[in-house]
C-alpha cells in the first residue's frame, strides 16, 4: 500500500474556483442538461424545482448542492472479507484497476478480444496485487460468454476468487440488480458493497441507461462513481476553465440524483478530460492538459463534500514502452498530488483503454510501489 501525500496541492486559488462554480451554475440554469428517454428522472428533477423543456432540465446549482450535501464525506467499501474493507475518502487513496477494456493480453503476443479465461487471470492478478485495494469490474469483456449472462459470469469470478471490494455492472439496470443480488449486498449506512461507474455523455447529456443504473444502484443502497468523460476540443471546450465548468455542471446533476433517490447513499465524483487529436481523430492520454483538469477537478469535487476520483497509469501507447510509463506516471502523479480519494485505471491500461495488458499491469504496480519492473517479473 502507498500512503497519501502529506498535503494535497491546490492548483487553483479561491477566486478561480468560485468563478468556475459560478460558470457551472450558469450552465445549469441557462443551458441545462439533456435527459434522454427517462421520464422518471425528469419528473424527479421537476419535483426538486427544475424547469423541464421537452427532455432538457434547467435547475439551480445551489439546489443541487443542497442535495449533494446529504452524501457522506467518506464511506466504507466492503470487501468479500471484512479484513479487506477500505475507506473511500480517508487518509490515503484507494487504488482500483483499469475498467472497461474490450481487449486483453494475458499471454505473450496473444492480444485480442477478451475471454472468460482472460478475465479470471486478471481477477487473480488484482487479488494477488499488494497495491490494488479492489478487483474492480469489467477488467475486460468476456466475449466468449453469452451477452445476456456474461455480467454474472464475470461477477462470480470476483465473488469466488477475491477477498477485495469489487465494482458492479452497468450493462443495464436489470443486470445491475442481478449482480447486486448475486453478491448479497444490502443497504448499510455509510457503506456499500458495490460501486458503479456512471458517466455523463458530454456535452451536457445523460443517456437513459446510466440514469436507470444510477437510480437502481441508489435504490439498492449501493455506491456510484459519477464522472464526466470529456474530450477537449470535441465534446468540451479546449480551455481549462471552460472544460471544468461544463464537467462540474454534469457531475453535480448526477451526484444530486443519487441523493434524490436515496439520501446518504455513497458517491464519488470525478472530472476526466483529455485533449482530442484532429490528426488521427482520437483522444491523447497522458498530456499535461488532462493532468491540470484532474488536479482542479479534485478541488471542485471536494468542495461539494464528497470523495473525488483520480486516474492512474493511462496512456495512448499501444505497447508497454517508455511512452506508456511516462504518460502513466504523469497522470497518476497528478492524481496523487491533488489528493484524489479513489484512483481508477491504476494498472494495465494500453491503447487508450482498448486493452488490458498483464505485463503493463505488473510494471505499473512495480513503478507505483517503487520496485524495479524486473523485480516484478515484467
């Protein structure tokens, strides 16, 4: 395990933070957020004072902050064994592995669509890791299993082969409920068994499935990690201030919804932004712009009174090479300096999140723990 920095680095001063918060409030009140195909969420926001025009809600930022204030400043993330419980929002960051990669490489030179065998190897690696606090979820996609049930196949590997906390599925609200039932999770004040990745769709949109999953998780007393994944110059402004204002508006709405559905349910907030290359029409991970957004984003989320997400060893590199290490170390360094409470994508990430690589996993762990990659067997 690694300890937290002695003091978080404050990138922005008070005046700048207030200006961004005011801009986010203006976006919420004047532009609003589009709520796609979810009348129940629109009705709930209308009951809270939101103004609904077709599928768009305009609402006061101050009202959302009042709802977010119901959330705990820290919470216990329960493991499969009580000794593995961790505190999110405590005195050190919680590390979780990469999430959502469709491809896997768990044998040398055999990179391709993930399988259940790959998934088992990755769960085992997470369990054996002396760095990671969680085995996460969706470490890759088990493409060789039926789509209707693969979420349960993957969940059972976490439940039977690991003692650590795990995340939940967001394939659908029905799948989410099935995994919660499989895990035996129950509502518990100040704690959760499963944490669910809920992403806005910039600019200023929430799609139906994340909204339904957010509602299901909250109703079942399980946590949500609410994030805005922005591409600067494509789905968000290129400027730091503009990007932060948009992302804060998006995240505030999602965080508030969790507390509307179930006051006190655990949440984590995160602003995640990366530059978008107009040369190859894709995101560029590891750059200084995303590090600045991350550091300022943690400040803004902490001012809402909830734990903040950071990001780990992410890279655009296709191979576990010097670029991958440099990109990842810079991004993780920004998360650590900012005082992020939960660091996602800590290990294994390659190809802009398309591949989970077991050798990258091991070298990332070695770098963070201060060991040589050779000592980790990479």
